[in-house]
C-alpha cells in the first residue's frame, strides 16, 4: 500500500469523524435552543413514529394546510 493511499484514507476517515462531531454539536444546540422542538434527533423521532413522508413533512413544518393534521 502506498504512502499516498494510506494518507488519503486517513484524511477521509478523519473528515468523516469531524463531520459527525459537527452534526452532533449542531443537533445538540438546535434541540437546546428550540426547547426540544427542532433538531435532527427530533425529526428522527417523528419519522420513526410516522413512517409516512407526507405526514412527516406536515409534522415538522415543511408543508402546511393538511386536511387531516394532528
């Protein structure tokens, strides 16, 4: 394995870790400052409960004016 390949592989792994940390921090701050109303983890919980794209979009506020809103 060449040195360049090892270096590139390491850089990609490091970049992926940094991206995970940044997304974790964004989510944590988003949830904290929205008092638990918004964030990636909040959307994930809603999606897991609904598992319906249209209802999920209405619930998280991406779409409005639904006839059978909750």
